[in-house]
């Protein structure tokens, strides 16, 4: 039996930039000076379009495979502009609104309760729930 190893199939071999995508990359480059992040993303997309693997594209652009994979996924999900922009990153929703944040800051900037040397996480969560700053803390 032969002990041949299979070559890993490059992910995103289906990524092929259309003429419209190529034009979008050129327009982006012509807008003016690019940030390093956008320039790396453009270069990675062009390399993937040529059939390079994620690892090869990451090494050539000096970035991580994870970043190249994200950019490629964004192109497949949307368009080139989506892949190059920072808007596509999902941001976590804030857990507290500004009034709750201000109330917590005010509370912990005051001296700790009688018999305590300092505010602890457990003490802050207990007092925040008792003062109804927050409904509950998990």
C-alpha cells in the first residue's frame, strides 16, 4: 500500500473576482493613500483570485490566515467593498446604557460601605442590584 498524503484542497478555490470586483479594487487604490490593513486585504484578494491558498496568501501579505479567511468570506457573502471596509465587523452591543454606567461609576467612586476597605466585584454587583441600577448580574 502506498503511503501517499493527499494535498489539502485550498479553501476558497471558488473565489474568483469578477471584472466588477477588479474594478472596485482599482477604484479603492486610486482614491488615495491606503491604510496598511486595506492594502493587505487587496493584495490577499488578488492572490486568492490567482489560486493561492490561504496560508500562501497570508505569508505573502504578512498577515494571519484568519484575516485572509475573513476577507475571503466577506467577498463571498457580499462584495469587495464589504470585504475592505471596517463596517462589516460586528460589534458587541453594550450591556449598560449611559445612565447605568454613570450610576455605577458614581457608586464606586464613593467610599465603600461601612466595614469594607474597598469595592469588590461581588460588592459592586450586590449594591448595583439592590439600588436597581441593573436588574441582575450573571
